[in-house]
C-alpha cells in the first residue's frame, strides 16, 4: 500500500496520469477487485461473495488504521 501511495503521489505531483493508473497495479486490493468481477461475469456467486468480503475487509482495515493514525475530521 505504501508503494502504491508513493507512485500515485509522484503521479499527482508530476501530473502524469500513467503513474496514477500504474499505482493501482501494485496496490494490494487489485486481486480481490479482479476476482469479484471475474466471478460475477462467470456467475460464480460463492467466489464473488468471498472476494468481495475480502475487499471490504481490506478496505475497512485500511480506513480504520488511517483514521486512527490521522484522526477523525473535526466538525
């Protein structure tokens, strides 16, 4: 996740869209995203559900970790 963030950050700083898209390729959530899509197209509901739960779990964990590290936005 750190490497993907660094690559995406460099892409934003330099204005290079290729780097921003390339950051997704090294992101750890690429496999669950692809697995969910392929399973849905192949009508494999069990696999789609498992990969989607994996994706949600990963995203939720990262969100909670960042919220703890950065803090909640004040209103």
